[in-house]
């Protein structure tokens, strides 16, 4: 990862936040082959939105802007005030509870409906714990079932 990409990403992100009128600052880090952008400030809740809706939109728009300005193939991760990190931790805890219940009952355990992003986190965690998981259902009803 080029240092110039990190600086350019920080500048573009802060200009974008300024255009939105958001009182927030960005920290940009190179982590392996991707850029990690952490945004924090007074308007964090506005940037996150209801259930992360605004954050998803922010990530989509900012990713498009940055990918046009940065090196080819840069992967971008964006979080606001640790919202996604906390969400990931909650998903892992939920998956662990399902694993524990599966161990007690021996019956497959359903997790609640989740977005594709959330299911990816859960599948990964469940696999790391040595269990199997499968996505079942369609659309908004798509959820994970934990088995061995």
C-alpha cells in the first residue's frame, strides 16, 4: 500500500465529510492490502443512520470516489465510531450462543435474519469454532443454521 494512497484517501474523505456538513474527522491506515478508514466526531450518529443505513451509503459512495483516485485494486474498509466493530462483536456473541445451545441440545440452531455482510461474519466465526453453518431462506428471511 502506497503512503500517497493513505494521504490521498484521508484528504478525499475529509473533503467529502465537509461537503456533507458533518462535524467528523477521518483516520486512515494501511492494513495489509486494504485501507482502513475510521471516522469519528460529533455527527457520528448521523453518519451511521438507522441500523447503519447511512454508513452503508457512505461506504458505497466514498468507495467509488476513492477507487477512482487511488491505486488499482485497493480494498476499502470504513467504520464510524466503531459501529461496525461493535456489530461484528454482537454477531459473534450471538453465533457463540447458538453454538452453545447446539452443544446442549444436539439440534440445529437458527440465528435471526441477517444481511449478507452479517452472515459472512457469522459463517466465518462459526467455522473458526469448528462448526458448520448454512444460509437458508430467501430475501429478508435468509438466516443461518448452526450444525456440527
